[in-house]
């Protein structure tokens, strides 16, 4: 039987080489390899808002999938990044009910957005890891730590972000509601962080 490697989400960053896309970095749970996957903006947003625990005022597609699955008593057993062909990743969502187990083909980005909603484990086929993963050695870790020590991670604050401090808590809550209604989740996360600092 083919070996499957458990992965965890390490980070999500905008992709400078492809406008409007993001890089989702997955890490081997018991190892040093990293699996970067380029995903679209919508899927990146869907993953980010669930990780950040921001509740949209209307259910997004992946929330709808969750409601649908739960209504019919299906659980997500696990996600499997199953294949890679010509640089394109393929995934399966393994669902189960009391009576049956079903594998649904999916893009990895959608599968992972669903996994975070169900707290389902994410796995990758060893053949995909062997082909696409990047080895993160002890030396790489030391270099990264040195870079961080030299220049501690500083969040670049825009004029808008720095001015959040000037608003009252009531006003921030109104702004948070407006940002969620406008589906501007990045702004909502910044406002939420400012509210949390004060509580």
C-alpha cells in the first residue's frame, strides 16, 4: 500500500510571480519537507478566514459544503493530495457515513479549505512529496533563525492600520461588521486584532 505523509498548514503568502495567486506552504508533520502549492485568491481567502475564525455574514462555498455534508450525516475522514501531473496537483476528499466511504476528486485548494472546516487531517502521497517537496534542512532552519534575529519580523503597517488605534471600541466593532458585510476579510482580520488587543 502506498505511503501517505501527514501535512500541516505552515503559512499562506501572496505569490509575487503570479498576480492574484497565493502560495500555501504545507509542512511534513514528522519531517523536514515543505510542500508549496500555488492556489487562487478565493481559495486562499476561504482557508485564511477559517484559520482566523472570522465568520462571514453569508456562508461561503466551503461552508455550504460543510452544512450539506453534515445535513446528510457525512464526515470528512481525511484529505489526500494524491497526484501531480505536469506541475498540477490533484486531491481527494475522503468522506464517510455510517454506511459508506466515498472519495471525491478535488483541487487541493478546495480540499484543504474543507479540511480546515472539519478539522480533518491532510495527507500527501509519498510519490508527490518525492517529486514536489522541498527539503528544509537543519542548516536552512539555522539560517532562517539568524535572519529573524537580525531583523525581527516587523509587520508593515499602512496608514489605515496605524490609524485603527485612534478609533473607539464601538467604532471598531461597526467597522468590523462593515468589513465582513463587504467581504473584505483582510481588513476584518486587522480590525479584529486591534479589538483583541484592547480586550
